[in-house]
C-alpha cells in the first residue's frame, strides 16, 4: 500500500494548529442576548423550560445589561411582559409601558457599550396572544396591525432604542415602520427585520418566557417550515423596504435558509438561536447525554458558518466566556 501524500490530518494535530487554520470563529461582538423584563416584580422569576433564563425586574435587567457590556457582546434584544393585556396590545405603544421604560433604563446605563434592540410586536401585549389586531371573526388584520406597529416603533424610538425588531411577519411591516421613523426624524434608528420567521415547534419555551396568552397557532402569518425560497423572497422584500439587517428564525433547523439569504442580500444577516433549540441542549446536557459547553460552541459556530453575521442566543453571555478560552 502506497502511503498517502496528502494528509489533511496534519492540520488537526494540535489545538494551536487547529485554532490557526480554523475557517470560522464566533466573536462575542457578534452575539446578541435576548432579555425579558416583567412589570410588577421585584426579583427575577425563573423560566422553568429554559434553565438559566429569567424574567427580569427593571433593576435586575440593568445588572444583566452591565454584565453583557463587560463581556463585549454586540447587543441586547429586549422583550416586555406587562401586568395587563388587551385586545389591541396598547401596552406596547404606551410610553409608560414596561418595554419602553426598560429601553430607556438600559440605554441610560449601557447605551454607549451595546446596541440596544427591542422586539416590535404586539403578541406580548395582547390578551389573545396574536401578533396583531384581530378582525371580528378572529383573523389577524394585516393593515390595521401595520398602523399599530408604526405607533409602537415611534414609542420605542422616543424611548431611545438603537434598533427595532419588527417580528410579527405582517406584509409590508418594514416599509411602514421605516416611513414612520423617518417622518418623525428618527432616521438613525435601525431595523432588524424578522424576515424569514417560521411557524416553528421550537418556540414553545419562549411562550412561557413572555407569559403568552396564545391559543392556537400563527400559521397564517409565519412561514411554512417546508419553504426555503419563500424565506429568501421575504428577506429581499424587507431589504427593498429599508431593513438594515435581515434575520432567519429559528436558526439550527434553518441553516440552509440562512445560507440562501446570505447569498441573496448585501446587508448583514442575523439568526435567532431560539428557545426550543436552547432547551433541547440544556435538557440533554442535564441528563448527561451530551457535553454541554462544546455543544454550545458547536451550535453557534454552525450558525455563523452557515452565513449569520449576528446571532441572537440565550447563551450569549456564557458563550462570550467560552470563546475567550
């Protein structure tokens, strides 16, 4: 037998050599930490389906924000949980609503060190749990919802947010939000568009985290998991309408969509490593079935390798420490 001349294993011989030739490296500055802030609590409330994740009080939120800044993360994505909800989600528009107050709190504390982002959607604020205003027969009214999104965007901009994240998958949402912001002289507020957001089974733990009131599903406005080209089409439409960053959600089950979107657009691409993906790894690790820390790094590396420039992940703070080793 003739020994092989080409031996790829030579480049895998030592940890230093593997680091030197690594094709993909995730940096803390590419990571965004989603944080939940709940009205009316004085101490963090654990989310049972997401070990290590909590619903923050306004004060504990600031502690988490300072930690994120000290670790060099790229940003925070804020979600608000109100004490009371109504059919139109008015708490998301109210300048004194929990999310808008939290934006102001965080910007005042760490606004120079982190990109402060906010979820722009009504689902946390509606008593029916849908992402928009309903018609009398219970369907989500796309165009009435757009009007509410415009108001919500202005409230968040006035609160000091750097970037809004329209996540409701309403047709035309990015264009309406961009027009509203520009008309109010908030041209510098960016838009992270949830462009390819799928009607996924992996959102379950998130609904606990935001105390969702949803009964049923969101399949009439979130995308069919079977469709990849549709995700690219949605991203291209959002870019045309003024999106500064486009996002694919979930991430691990949609790596092919991330790659297709990355190849199709010239703006940065984000991906959301969602609650169910987080919970699966945590549960498997708790049972001793996988090695937790390498699994976290591998998952995030795969998302970046697929083409995501920015990754929203509940592991952001821990991953920053792991990546620094």
